[in-house]
């Protein structure tokens, strides 16, 4: 994707270089060390992208900042058997709050850059197209103003100041921990990784076992489980080098891509409800209706590919078991 010309209220769309997906863990790392390394890396990635998100001129800013926050929260959940919930719950809440504050901007970025852009000039309702784009752009501008207000607030500043101090102090090792918990943190990460990858894979397979008859809500839940598995896979991939991990990752990404497109279409309905609240202009409503029809067709096309993609994924060898 190439850059689009900058203009007021129109963030640039870039083809960003994908960030490294984690730290180079080795068998020499303990479970506690691996937890800290993963958190530190992804927090640094959030800090890298936060100023881009704040500026609002490149949609990768909000996108990558939110990905980093989701990966942080996923790591907290992934290590819950080793790191007690009460140690990380307060940080998990803050991470979720920051990610949620960026959610509206991300949804509108996707709607404009992928939904409306794909439809540009393809339906003879030019006036309605222009008016809907203006509505979406104004709403997105407001969403970015909300992000800047959030980042200027005391709660956000406390999070970005205090969390790295907790990481430096290895806060998850502090306090009144049982000997069992401490011993678990000291064990090699490899065994823990095998256990958790297997658990995430079994959960994902269970969610998708009725693939042919899943509802939209169930498909959304499957997408979330695939995302959790993907993050776990990326965190632990350095522990299991080889072509098998690459192949597994490609199958998982292919499945996620289809589920992501379907989710974008589903999200669009609720987004349009908000954008069109109180709108009575016929041309705008007509174009919105045409957009829904266009995207519904795309949804069905992707849904038709999903069974085959799922079967490929479900039959792939598990490289961490070799």
C-alpha cells in the first residue's frame, strides 16, 4: 500500500515494516525471565508507536500501539499459571483501558482506508459517497482528539511512568509468594511454552469444531482464540527454530486474515449506526445501503473459503511437539 497525500483529517496509509514479533528467548531463560523480556519488548513497542498514534497522520500509529497492548495483555494471560493473577491484574486493567481508548479511531481508520476506499467510484452515488466520507472523517478526527486527551491525562502518564519501574524491579517476583510459585518461575521456559502452546491449540480447535454452522458471534470468539494462539506462537517461536514453525505460522495467519475481514464487515454495521444517527439525507443513506450490500457479498465470499482454510490449519503438524 502506498502513501496517500496528506490533508487535514486524512491520516497517511503506509505499508509499515512489520515489527519483530518478540524477544530471542532461549532454553537458558527461566519462565520468570521470559515473562519480563516479553513484557519489556512489547511495552517498548507501544512507546515507539504512541507518538505516531497521538499525531494522527499515519494509521499504523494507533494500529501498532493497540497491537502492542493486546500482546502485553495476552502475555499476562499466557503466563497466568506461573504468575498469579493478583500480581498483574492492575496492570492488565490499565493496558485494556488504553487500548479501548484507541478503539474508535482504529475502527474508523479501517472503515475509511479499507471499506470506503475499496468502494470509491464503484457505485453511481457520488454525492452520498462524499457525504458519508465527510461524516466518517469528522468522527475520526474527534476520535483522535480523544486519544490525545487520554494521553495528556494523569492516568495514562502514571501508567507509562510506573509500569517500566515495575518491570525494572521484576515486580512479579516481589511480595509474599509461595515456594511453589517461586520454583515455577525459576524453571526453564521451554517446558512451559510446550504446555501453553498445546493448551491454546486445543482451545482453538474446540472453538472451531462446528465450523460449518458457526454464528457470527461464535466466529468472533474463534477469531479471539486464534489471536491468543498467534501471540503465544510468536512469543515462543525462537525456542523452536525450523521450517515447521514457519509453516504453522503461515496457516494460522491465513485463517486469521479471513476471520479479520469478516470481523471488519461485522463491525461496520455498528459503526454505520453511529455515523448515521440523526442523518436524514437520502443520498447518504442510499450509499450506506449500497456499502452494506457490497460488504455483505464480500463476507459471503470469504465465508465460503473459511472451511477449507480451517481444515488446512487443523491438520497442520505441531512443530513444538517434535
